[in-house]
């Protein structure tokens, strides 16, 4: 006979295995199909709200590739080969390079709007202009530039290559030049810009760029006519009349040596006294005044040089003979600038005003300052009396 307490324990164990009875009001229902859940089910959490999904709905409903939740067919869209719910579609960002939706870390371009997944950002080289990763063109100096940025780069006027680093501009032109051409190519004698594959060479060895050659004056009669016009303008418009007539000599550049040019300056040789970068010269020797002008310069440079040397002829008659180089050359530059202004050679005037070398550039700024503070007439009186 089994004891009473043993019977009671057995009955309790059997009752524990018997399914509990759930009333219809308390039954768990699928949040999608609404049917009571009698078997397995999955609970999802969205914005702190639990969503119970029966096994059948979880298996047959489309799931969002981003948040992984199931949705009714009218709540999802297909985008770039994957299914997304409306909320995840609005937040989705895609890598600019691989085109895949970005999950996890990503990088955004400086100007915004372009995103890159971590894998592509680390894998691709970066453009030196915009900083974005991607396919690039490798330029000289191992500089990487992407195709969209390539057209925006300035190009060297000599070699035509895109410039990504230091570039140079010259007062004689608006063009830009790369450092390699500036440092290693020969320069135009007139404007100083680096020469390309095509240039002109004069008999005295000077090399000149096509732009300067197009404006070069090689006819001696035309150069003399320019000198006559400069003398007339300086006398009538600036009050710089030179009483002693000077002879005009149109010369080539001395190709021999600086010693020969120095002897010619002293009248000890008949070769040209112009050497190196000299464009003109005023000389008074044995009672004879002469102005030497270099042929083959652009027309505006001939006007500038002629005016400069005419100023020296005026100084020889009106100023102290031992005047400082800065005052002497600065005043001659001022006269050249005024003639350029009268002729409308704006670019040449800007180049003259931009010089900062001593004594030409510093002397010009000194004369301009005196003129601005005192006026033109007092400035002319100043240069006729002061030595420095």
C-alpha cells in the first residue's frame, strides 16, 4: 500500500506536465496575422515596443536588411538589390566607391555629400586636391589627382602639365609656370618667363618667347621714331627738356664678355656696350651725349627703356653728378612709368611698379612717395638739388 503523501506528490507531478488552460482574452496573438500563437514565436523590439511574431509570419514576411525586422509587403521597398523598411531607407547612406550600404564606421568628404566605407577609404589613394579616396592620376612628384579635379588644376604655360604644388607668375603675363620649368628652362630675355619648345633666337644669342617676339621691334627706323616720340612727350608732358642733343645708337647685345662691354662704355672699343640684361645706356663721353637702345624688344619695353635713358640725359644737365644710385635710377624709373601711362601700356606699368629691387624698385617707390606727399613740381625740384 502506497502512503498517502506519496500519492499526493505523484498527482502534483502529473498536473505540472498538463498544458495550462489560457482564456481567449489572455491568449498571445501574432502582431501581424492576429492569430493566437500556439507554438513557437519571435519577439522583436522596436523603439522600446515589443512585437510578437508567429513562426509562420516570421518565415514568410520580408525582413529589412538593415534593422532585420519583418514588415508587411507594403511597408518595404527594394533599393540597390536589398529590401529596406521606410525608416531605414530614409537613413541609408551608400559608399561612393563600392556602392554598398554603409554599416559601421564611414568617412564623409570635406564638402559633404559623399560618403566612403572604411574599407574603401583605407584601400584607395587620396586625391591631393579634394582629399577624397578613389582612382587617381599620378602626376609628376608622385602627386595623386582624381579625374574630376584634373580639369580644375592650373597648367604650366610652358610644359602644359597640371600644377599641384608651387607655381610662379610673372608681372609680364597672367600665365602660370611650374617650379620645374622655372628652375630648369631658359628664360625669355624680354619678359623672363620660362621658354617652351618653340622660341626665337636673335643674332646676339638672346632667346625670346613667341609672345614677346610678336611685339618685338627690329626696324631701326621705328626704334628711332619711338625715341623721338618719348623725347617729345617727356618735354611737353613732364617738363623734362634736354637741351643738349644726344645721338641714338641701336645696338645688339655684346656677345663677347663683360670686360669688352666695360671698355666700350668708356669708348675704348667699338663693340656694343650693352651686356647681360642691359636694355639701354646713356653715356656722355668727350662732350658727346649718346643713348644706346637694344633692338628686338617688345614695343612697350622700347618705350620704357627710351624714357629711362632720356631721364638720365636730363639728369646729366640738371642734377648733382654724384647723386645716389637709388635717387638717380628711381627717378629714371618714374619717368619711364609716366611715359608708359601716357601710352596706355598698363601691364608694363604694373610690372615696373611691382619691382622691389635696389636701386630701381626701391628708388621708384621713394620718388613716388615724394610726389604723393609734396606734388610733382616740388618732387622735380627735390631731385635737382638732393644727392641721396
